[in-house]
């Protein structure tokens, strides 16, 4: 309740109800006046040291968006924060939030800057808090299989540090993503099929709330039924409920053996049948990914991998186990199933170099599409959705057909094990509206199939209006009730995920 | 927002802060006047039909507690609800809640009645809603690996229905538990080591909020980053945030092959070292349980299993896989590790009858302690806690030592794979205070070890005061802020999990 008494205005009134509709939400009253910001900018250096406060235009611009956003961002048209703050401790973040709460300044959190649905766009201006200088592993508890980290550490750096201990952190989103943002987005990646998502790998969070209150959501036991699951409340809340300043992460033992297999199929349906048969036989695969023929062609055309690929729907399997015997056996079981489902080539590699080479095609999916750009102003729109498992071939066929009709170049990559798919659309800026329509129809279709507008990228600014379509007004009103409980002045990543003001 | 306008009183005022302390919480104003209850009892039959409303004393008593509660309950001293309601649809539950909200009547939800920390004790009286007549499988989506069920179905009944399809629902708490309560408690069981807890197996919930609003938390995609994770907000909230009227559950493919191995050790530390080595070698076990020598002795003494057991610390392993070769191989790997750690007997069974016989010792732990009661008024107190993995031998040794000093008979059973342990204390009613002190010291110690007051049984009425000790005042105040957002009149399982009035 830090700061509670120092806010001058009278208490808000609240309807006696379990949910809060947009139209009953009081008007947001941020104070972006020059005086207020100037005064705040006198307080910030005292908290952080002047070297951790920046108002340089270059800094403001790099924190305002990027080319990889679905959101239409350009350097010239960007909306900028007024100041970027680089805290180094939880206590500093708390002090900063007390200032922002008291001054009703909107705050945008920033870590890796790899989110793509507009999560860190400062569309209401104000203060940007960059967690890049909080990038340490605070504690490694090897025998508890956990570690404590700051939000500014990248998952790839973390895994480098863990490798010497035979451990790893499973969630594997895009390179560059940092723990803070990964918590915010509730991200996942190719490992989700076997290991689950970010929600399954965070034990506890230290969070600074809107008014500067610091909470710790759990201790370090791997399992707890003690009270509401605040940890999971913050995961996926995209910085709208609180700012993560420390995370206790569960770790997994790095499997002693690993192998990769790649198999092409005449049709998408054949590939999907193969996966269904693998799963229904209880065969444990560590990952299973699908790339469509357009994607395979772009990997060939971009020449980002050394191999020449068949331009057909292709499944990438990963197998892991405690020794070679198990991994080989799993791969053999899967090989025989793919064959029965018209799989036409089944390449297997357990040697590290070879298997990295095979997997590199999957890894380079986005980069190969970027390499296909004909002009520097061409864009690649990456977005995602997810559907119940059995509907994945339907949604992919729908999207492929629609992309073809649109005349754009677009590929599809799917996490087949959990019904999550990504579309990568290449378009010149003048055809943005066509890309928008394709994405819109695809998301609508996914929702119609009892799926979701986003499997792992989050809502941000871009997908807010799908939320009500997906979940109904009442569920969104319940979310708004939570938002209001934690952030009554609506200063934290305001108006993202859930609309807090009528558009 | 159903019912919002019909509540006569003026809007509450709310401090501008992110959290809510107990002392700032407005006094709870339930209306338990005879007139109010009589009038409500005229409305309920119109909603449910008179056959689904009961005020029979026998009914009130069975809904007021049980012998298996940690909570000190007796039939004579029980606090009773005024009426038991048996709804059959979500819409009925919504109508009932509108009545209770408008009349400020406290509501206690009830399903299997197997919770043990006082979760369904109607300590503030009022209305009990029993979900026992909502016990259907609504939908089975075999190829999506999910199903939709009502809250009154038991997990064992569900699994019987799923077996024919080669599927199962992994969370395995005590027999008799029903899905509604399992969601409430955020339970788990022996399968948690490999499959995770209830939080990992619920895709979506239909929830009736305090004011009667019906929300659906998600659609059916296996993965979603769309908005706040309301599903997980309700899991583990013990009926204090809303009433679950339907759940969409993830299902797992029943592993084609299964085996069980049992191994005894001269000391607890040896058993713990063996488990650590198994885990750190990346060997996938489906379950690993420990029973101490007291527990093994009570299994022998109670003669609940056909086998004669060594009365030593004993590990029970479960292995699963897609075929016999994998299961046998895993068991062999584990066998060689247990031997190196002074394991003195390693019995293995893959045949169904034999492996059920081995596993039955683990299953009968509680019943064997109950069988040891010398008088019908003797009690068995079952409680749990969890610590970081490496501290499990420390907390078990601490508890065993303490139990011995107390002079009570007490055994320990642990889910070694996730650091969760159970103590089962046998005591005559006049020694309750001694049992209470043992439990208190054990929970305190677990918290001191960075663990939790409960790994899978929940907080209920019994463990409320540990919550602040475990998480700090601020985190509990944040939970109270959520509680207040969803249930501003505090009618849902009021004053449980989190204190809402000064004791």
C-alpha cells in the first residue's frame, strides 16, 4: 500500500459487482503536463543516478517500436516516451513507481524489445522503464533445480550459464527475448510440446505494483497450494498488473541424449495424421514442428542453411532421453508411423553438428522470410493463433488458401504438438491493409474453431478487440476488474491487453 | 455485472492503492436474519424445484465437516448451513448467486467433501451449494485430447469413462475428490512428478461470480496467451472467487506400458540421494514416492496388502512408456542407481496385477494409519507441506524427530519428485493440542526452508495464518485486493484462504 496516502484525490467509487464494464470505467486521468514531467525528471536521477536516466532522442526512438512489430511502426511516425529509466534494483523500481503513481504518469516496461503485438509501444507516452541493467543470475540452486534471475537476462544467455551444470530453462521464444518480457507475454516456443509454456516454469516473482508496493508471489517449493496463484496472475499480463523485478525459475536437467528427424509429406493432412498417430500411441517427442512448402522454399531460396530441402510440408521432430537406446528407439517408432502416413523421406541425426544442421531450417524460418524482402521497406508480419489439436490442418489450409488469394507471399510454421501456428506474411507497406485482412480472417477463424487469437505472442495493442470475441464481454469485464484492483489509476502499460478507455 | 443495480446500498469507497490490508477492509455485513433466510428459501425452490432444496438436519450435518478434517469437527459441535441447494445447471447457479448477492447471504460450495483443511466448513453459516447433481461428462473431444465436464464428477469416475478411449486425466488426489473441489484446491497427487498439478490440466472454466455473472475463462486451444489467465486465477482459490460450474480438461494418452519398482534403503538420506541421481541423469520416471519405516510398519500391521514389507524407508517408482523396451530400460537404469545408493532390494513388476499389488502399499498409506486407531474417537491428522527439492530429507528428518519426541504415532509419505510431503498423525482427541504443535512446527520449518505451508491440500480455515508468514503481508494484501474485486460483499467461502475480518 505504499503511496496510498500520498495521492491527493478522493477515493474512487466502485459499483458493487464482480466485473467492470468498459463504460463504467472512470476516465483515465494521466498528467502529461510539461511541468509534471519536468518535476518527475528531477526526482528520477536522485533515485537512479543521472547515468540511468535518458531523454536522448535516439534512446526514445529505439524504445518506441521496431520493424518486427505487427503494429505499423516507423521511426518517423513513432510515438515516444518522454524519458527512459534504467533501474538496477527492485527498490529503485519501487521508488520510481511511487513517483509515477503520485504524479499519474503512464509507465511502459521494456526488456528485450522482441514482442510483436505492440506490447512496448508507448502509445500514451510517459515513462519507459528499461530492465536491461538488471541482467544477473542472482542465485543458482542446482540441487533444487531452480534459479533466481533479474528480468533483463536473455533466455539464451541464461542457458549458456546453465549448460555447465547440465541444466537448462525450457521456454524458447525468439532470440533476444528476456525473462521479464517472457513472463509478460506468457511465451513458449518449440519446447512447449514436451515442457509446457512459461506458466509452467516460473516458481515465483518479485513484482512492483502500480503504487510501488513490492510483493513476492511464492517461495521456492516446486509445488504450492498456498493462496491465490499470484505468480500465474502476472504471467501473461504484459506489464499491465505489475513490473517483474526478479523471477525464480524452475530448471530442467539437460537430457543426456538428443536427436532430430525430418520428414516430408505429400500433403499437410498426411503430416497431421502422422502426428496424431504418434501422440495417440503415447510416444513422447520433445518437439514436433511443421513448416509448409512455401516456408521450405523460402529456406532454400534464402540459402540460410547448407542443405537443399524438398519443398513440401515438412515435420521436424526432436527426441530426448537418458541414453542413446531410448532416443534411437523413439525415433524408430516415429519413423515407422511417418512411413505409414506417406512420409517420403525420414532423415535422422543424433550427432550434434548434424542435428543442429537439420534443426537450423526450423530456426531460420523467420530470417528466411526476412531475406525474401525485395525492398528495404518490405515488412514481414508474424502473428500466431492456436486451435484445438484436431483443427490444426483445417486452420492451416484455410490460411494458406486465403494467403494465396491475397497475392501476398506467406508461409506457415506450426507447433503441431499444441495446435499453435504462426503465419509469416511478406508485404510492401502499401499492401498493409491486405495483410491486415488476411490476419483478421485467420484470427477470426481460429476463434470460431474454439481456438485463441494468440497462442504465445500475447494481445498487446493489436489483438485487444479479439479478446471479447474469444471470451465474451463478461470474461473481459472480469479481467478489467482485476486490472482496476491492482492498478486503480491505470498507469501500467495502460490500455493494452484490455481496453480501459473507449476507443 | 448481473445484479449490480439491484443491490440497494451505496457504492463502497476504495483506497487508491494496489493492495488491501485487513485493517482497511470494510466490515463484512452478511444478513443471516431469520426473515432474510426464510424469504430466500421461498426463492430457491422456484429456481431449482423443491426436490433440490434441503433443510433436513442430516443433510446439514453431512455438509458441515467430517472426521478426516484437520479442523476439529464433531457432529455435535458442528456449525451448520441453513439450507443445502443442489443445482443442475450453470444458469441455476447464477440465479442462486443473484439471490445470495442481493440478500448478502454467505455461500459455501461443496463437491466431494474430501478436503481436509476446513474448505467446506460453513463456519459463518448461510447457504451451501452442493454440486453433486452436476456430474456429467458434457463433451469428449478425443482427437483434441480434451473433455468438458461438470464439477460434481469424481476423477476416478471420469477416468473410468476415459479408459475405453485410451485416455486419462492425470491429477490423482484422494479417492472421492470431484473436479469442482480439485479445481478449488489446486490439487495434485502421485502423478504430479511427471504430469504436473491441476493447474496444468485445466484448459477453461465456466465460473459463476459472486453477483451471478457467468464467465468462461478460455476456449479449448491447448495453449493461449490471450489476456489474463483467469483459469489459473480460479484454480486454487478454494471457492472464494467464484463457483466452477463446468471445466474443460486436458487429457493425456494412457501410456501403453507401465511398470512399478519398489526399493528399500537403510536410511532416508540414501533414498534421497538415489532420487537425486535419477533426476540429475535425466531419467524420466512417471512417479516417485517415499514412505518412511513407520508407514511401512503400519502397512504391515494393518494387513491391508497381501505382501510383507521391509520396515525401512522405501521408494516406490512408476515407469511409463510407449512400449515394453523403454519401460524395462528405464527401470534397469534406476535399479543400478538405487544399488549404488545402498538400496537393498529392488522389486520390479510390469504385469498389471503384480504392479497394482506393489503400488497398493502406497495407495493404502492413509487407510493403514486409520486402521491403527485404538479407539473410534482416535483421529488421524493428515497435512502437507513442500520444500525445495534438496531440503526434503531435512524436513522429513526434522518432522520424524519431532513426532518421536511428541510421543504420537506419525508417519511420513512424500512425493519426492516435487518436494511435497505428507504427515499422518494418529492421536486421541485429548492429545489434539500435541498434534497441533507438531504440525505447527513442521509447517514453520518448511516455510523457513523457503517452502510452503501446503503443497496440494490448500489453506482452508486451518492454514490462513501461515500465509502471511510464507509470503509477507504485501502479497496477502494483493490477494485480498483480488478477492475484493471479484466478491465485494465477501459472500463466497468468506474468510477462508485469506482473512477478511480481524480474528
